[in-house]
C-alpha cells in the first residue's frame, strides 16, 4: 500500500506529465505545416509543381483538418481523449517521415497522414484542457498556443538554412520535425497506461446542450476562426515566394517568418492572462483584426518594410489564435458543448482557410502579380475584425 507522501508524489508527477504532454502536443500542431512554405520554391523546382499544384499542397492540410474535425468528438467519446491524442502524435510522426522520402507521391501521402493527426489534436486538445483544468483553461491554452507558435516559427525560420547545409536538402528541412513528434510520443506514453478519461455520452433530453450549429455565436466564433486562419496560413505558405519576387533571399524571408512567429508567441503568452480577466473579449477581437489589416495593407503598399508589416500581423495572429481557442470554452457551458463548438469552428474554419493558400496560388498564376492575392488578405483581415468583435461579446450558447 502506498504511503500518502508517495501517492502525492505520484499524483504530482502524473499531473506534471499531463501538463508537459499538452504543451508538447500543441508544439506539434503547426511546425510540420509551417516548415513547408520557406522551401516551397525548391519543392516546386524538384517536383515540377506549378503554382496551382503548390497551392493545393499548401491547402491539403487545411482541407483534411476541416473534413476530420466533425469526427474527432465522437472518437474522443468512444476511445478516450488520451488514447486518441496519442494515436494522433504517432500518425504525425509517420506522416513527417513519409513526406520526406524520395518516392513518387510521398510528399502527398505524408502530408495527408500528418494532417490527419494534427486535425484530431486541434479539436480534442481544447476539450481535454476544459475538462481537466477548467479554472486554468485560458492560461494553459495560452501556453500551448505559445508552444505551437514557437515551434511553427522555428520550423519556418530553420527550414531554408537546414536545406542549404551541404549534403542536405528540403527533404531534411521538412522531415526533421518527426523528432519532435517522437519526443512527444515518449512523454505522452504514461497517459496511455492510466485509466482512460472519455468525453462520455453527450447529455440527452432536458440536459442536452444547445447545438452551436443552430446558434449565432457558433457561426461568429467559426467565421472568426476561418478568416484569421486564412490570413495566417496564406502568409506562412506564400510569404517566402512573395519576398523572393521582391528580391529578398529565401533565407532572409525565412528569418522574417521566424520573427513573425516569435512575435505571435509573445502575444500568445500576453493575451492569455488578459482574456482570463476580461468579461468581454470584443475589444481584443477588434484589435487583432485591425493589426492583421495593417499588416496586409502594408505588404501591398510598402513591401520594402515587410518586416514591420509581419510584426503587426504577428501581433494580430497571436491575439487571434489564443482568443479563438479560448472562446471554445468561454462561450459554452461544459466540455461536451466545448467539443461540439471546437469541431464546428475548426470544420468551418479550416474549410475556409484552405481556400486561402489555394486562391493565392491561383490568383498569382492568373495575374502574374501579388496585388490580387494581397487584396484577398486585406478583405479577410477586415472580416476578422467584424466576426471577432461579435464573437467576443460576453454570452453563452443556450
């Protein structure tokens, strides 16, 4: 029989392992995607991909995020959140390795696999945080969002330098992030051995929660998520190509993206305690939309100051990410409803966001100019301001 002190130490170790595991899972949810953009010109050259095909490659993860978002809550209820999240990291690991192999179609298959793993992590991680850390959810969401942005920034900033190391190439630049997934799987392994915590059956009858699909708040949160994701992924995927067209070296473009992500990390950490203290997040929503708008307009009108505009956009992106993830819990009554809103918002959000990188490639191919793609980002940033302000009002789905 364990002594009380031994039991306490075991409980603390389990809690710390869960906390670290959540942060590490968050770190895996963007890095495999953002590592692609800075070396996309090399991939296009080696694999003979035109702009439309490259845009589809960029959009593929977002399409998969959307398609699988609606199935994630049901799998969490049936098999347990810890087990599904562990399987998700294993699939990210397999996909990252596959994508880097010099085999026909490997980049498409690997991207599909790792995107499927990320999709389940996207939806189920906020639900797990709301269930296990209800009073500390915004802070923990801010922490794992910061880890997500930090890893994404490192992936974007290091991709081109890794690809330029003698004896290495772009395959190493996008494959090296399998190591992060391997470490995460090792840290998360103890959660697979403990009793599985299922989402449980959704309430029925008088206790059934209001569906976010039939409530204006559900659509406002979802469209906020959609438009800020569209801007984020379009910048991450295409800025290096845009910068190269303005005479900026790929390595310099990658460094600018790294700074963009570091600014987002700092804003992630700063936004979380602010969100927790505010009863109403509409001011934050308006602010992040305006910052994204300033960044997009600046890139169009004064491209020689691209770093400044990326810093503005990074501030907006950091606030938008933490705020939108926090709204899954702040606008719902329990973790059942939070999982439903998370699935809805990420289905609509990523379906909309997937159009961004694809349309940027199509518009650039059709016009030979960056003017129309940047106008798309300007319009989307304005819509972020609108829907974030609406979604930020202090109300519940009921």
